[in-house]
């Protein structure tokens, strides 16, 4: 690492984050289930296959159009378990609260946790609360950890992806990141943009009958779809070819991204998933997804190519360009 | 959003490509080139994002110019901002500036070491910071071309009207036309036509480019940011070259008026005056920037805290100057993509998403 301090960009989900993990975490903990850095650890225990995952949540503002930090904390861990091929069952909930936090706001957050957990079919079974002095945290930090059981049939691995496979997304991309940024910066646009925060566990269930053809699943959170796809092809002999016109984006997210000069492929979603399937299964999975309300805008957005290590986008005017893994913080342009 | 779609149509793009190819070939037969410089960083980014460069026929090339405000920011300016931050002054800045290399370090590194450097999405953010920290001094980094100048000027205006006294601006405003003059004067630079900025022209007006056309016979086209706007602009420029009829055309008339935005110009003029300015890579150009007039010196951070924005040094390996002048394209810089990457930018052109090196790296790297 060329810098001797932690930069904000180290938490952005892009290259800097990955370097930090590769250089500091993997050498210490990288043997065993953490190897390969899956979203959730696959653990065998008493003849059962379990999926275990954890995530911490800091978001500013705490409430944003479409949700608050409470449902985000549930969905984040539920989704990590789901895309690891698990059915989420139990969650822990730990909160760090700032002195002076408005109790009414904390109640809204907890009510959202409760509603989201019910919606996702998980139970909050243990927890912890700490309070720190004013200024030592930003209102509320949450952490959730979750346990699920592995769904029969999924054999997921990045290494199983091969040329000819199809790339599916379950819905429009980037709304969560744009909703939070718009709320933070006070950007108001007609029609608005609402966070997509939601559980993806039903989408995973819907794909389960075709599990043999499912190579890989992940939820495109920080770093967006570009980070997920970039990581799959990096240092491999495969690439991905995306068709810009096939990628679902909502008009609101698009307008804000245009305004700030951001690429929506770099922007986080919190209720979407990317799935790579064998070509013969993609139509069936797509049909199963489209039958669900959360899969209404699902689509095949591209395919796995032989263009080693590169994610290429065919643009709407017929040009071609590289889709890069974002580096750190997303910073809006100046003019 | 129908509006956006309308300008990204693939069939129209193909049609323009074919026309451009025919014109390019006609010129090539006469041994002439079509080297078009896109002056503005937003054009550079749009060209990269939509893969426009790859759609051009071989006979036509698009070169990036000095129109990305971050790229032309001098190392000395960053040094001055760092010096202020080290004096416990709160620095408020657009995000892109965080990673621009100064002579020794960047503002991002300084922030990680504990300095207060706050990212703002608009100049008003600095006003909020100043109000929330009445016992502290806040300095806003006022960089940019004619487009960002007006909002920063209104920041000074509001600060004065509301009696906010702990806010000032470290100015490094730049003007587009003097930079184009400097490029034309450089005998090593070979540019056949200019694709002129969209937003900047909305302020200064398309007539600002008239002298370039009349004195140097170089065709100029003002074009919008949509990929079809850009392709169309290039095609029109090529046609003017083929017919030997250099002219000034405005293809962004839906936004740009010949005289520009008079209200903004009047506002700018009331607060700012032309000054000599240092450009990264191009050096010091006479009357190529804007600084606060004497009567507003209380808001001029350089005067208020006596810091200099001159001098400074940058990595000798950096070829940003040649990139900004269109003498080389980014991959021709020996350290492009190897030593110099968006994670570890050596030159400013690798920092902003509008910088031509960053755009090449992100969207068309071939390694
Ligand atoms: S690649 Fe880096 S060092 Fe080379 S010209 Fe571009 S910014 Fe400067």
C-alpha cells in the first residue's frame, strides 16, 4: 500500500477496498471458509450445511427515500446469505448509538428492522446496544450477522463461470446509491428516486429449481455491478460483454447520475442481484423472476465472452467501452 | 428521459459515421488530416463513456484539450491549499480536487492525517460549513472555468449579504479562449478544428470563439454532450475543412446563445477581473484566469492568509502538458497505466473522471 493511513476510499467497495482486504485480512484469516471471499461463509456443522455472514451499516442520512438504516441492516445480511445459496433464518442485531439521538428516530429504525425481518422470513434472536458520547459516531451504526441453511443444489463458484454463460440482473440498478446521494445533497428531481432496498431471498428461491445451471450469484452493493462483474473476470481467461440498452435503469436514477457525472454501473443497489447462468437455463430463471414483483424489471444484460479479463459495454449508440472496477469513493464531477 | 434516448440512437450514429468516413477520405486523398480537439472535459468523458472514439473512421482523430478544470490545476495551488489546512483552516472543496497531486502530497492524504478537508457538492456547502463553525475560518477552493465561476461568485455575494465573515475563496479560475490561443500559437501543436465546450459556452456565448475562426481560419463548433451531438459536431467540422470554409457554428443553440448569459457575465464582472494564471502543463498564460477584484479582497483567501499559488513542482515523468495540448494521447505517456493509475495518480489528468488519462484508463485501456 502506498499510503500509510486508511483513506475513505478504502471503504468504497472498489479497488482500494479490495487491496486492503488482500493485504491485511487474507494473510491473517484467509485459510478455510474465508478463502475466495464469498459473501457468506459455507460451514458444515453436525451434518448440516450452514451459511454465515455479517455486515456493518453506516449511512448518512439515516433515513432516505425508500428506507432507513434499519431495513438496510436486515437486507444487507439477508442478501449476503441468499446469494451464497442460503435460506436466511436468524439474525443478530448490534447497535452503536450516539448520545443525544432522537428516540423517535431510533424507534422508526427498530420498527423497520422488525418489518424487514418479517418480510424476509428471519428472526432477530440476539443483540447488543452501546452508546457513545456525542460526536463519536454518526447517530446510529448497526451491525447484523446472520445464519441460514444452504439450499440444496446450488454449487456456486466464480471459477465455474465460462464463455457463453448469460448475465442476468433482477431489476433496475443503482437506485439505492442515487437515493442516498440525492437525499444527502438535497437534490430534488421530478419523479424522484427511491432506494431499492429489499431482500432478494425470494429471487434466489425462484432460481433454485434451476440451481444446477446457476454458476454464480451476488448482490451489487458498494462498487455496483461493475465491481461484481469486474471481480469475476479479473485474472481469468474470460470476459463479459454487456449491452447497455438491455440494462434496466430507472429514469430517476439515470437523471441524477447524469447530473453528477456518475456511471450507474458503479452505484450501489441494496435489493438487486446478479446471476450468471448456463445458457440453457437463463430464459427459465428470467421467467421465474419476472413472475415476482421484485423481478418485474429483470433482464439478461450480457454474456460471458472470451475477451480475457475485460468487461466491455456496447453503448447505446453502438460504440464499445471498458467497464472498470470503481476505485474508491464515488465523487461527483465539478461542472 | 425520452430526451436522452433521442440523442443516443444507434442508426443516426451509423449514418453520421458513414458521412464522416466519406469526408475524411476525401481530405486524406489531398494529404490533409482531420484532427479535432475536444476542448472540454465533459466532452472527453462523454466520448469515452459512449465509445465515440472507436466509432470514428481512421482518417479522423479526436484529441482532448485543456478543458478539465482539475487537470489544469497547478501543483502550487494544491500546495497553497495544504498550507492553509495545516494552519487549522477548514478547506471546503469539490471532491475531485482531493486527489490532485501537489508538490508533495494530496488533500486526501492530508485529510487522512487529520486535517479538516470537507467535500462539497456545490459552493453553498462551504457557506453551511462557515455558518456551522463560526469560530473557524473556512476556505473554499474556487477552481473551474466560466461555468463554475458564477456559482462561486454568488457564494461571495451571499456571504457578504448575510454577514458571513469567516469564509473566503482560494481562486484559480481559468478562461477557455486564452488557452485555445496558446495552443494555436504553439508550433508543435497541430489542430485542424475545435469542438467547443457546451456549458462554458452557455456562459461566454458562442461569439467568444469568433476571433479563432477569423484570425486563424480554424473552424469551431459548439456542441452538446450527447454522443450524437458530438459525432454531428465532428462531422460538420470535417465538412468545413473539406470545403475550406472555416466558420463558427453553434449546434447547441438549445442552450448556448451567441452573446452567452449576460446576467452571469455581469455578475462575474462585478466581482472578478482577468489575471495571469498558471496552468498545469501549459505554464503561465497572460490574462487567462480570473481573480477577485480589489474591493472583495476580504474574501480572497490568498490575500487574507498571504499564501502564494505560484511555484510548485510536479513529477518530472508526467506528460500531462503534452496530453493537454494534444501532442500525445495518454497511452503514449511512458508511465500511463503502469505507475500512473487512478488509484495512484502521478499527474492531474489521471484524477478527475473528466481527465483524458483517467478516461482512457477507465474506458479504453487495452492491456
Ligand atoms: S498518464 Fe499520468 S503521468 Fe502520464 S500524462 Fe497522464 S496523468 Fe500525467
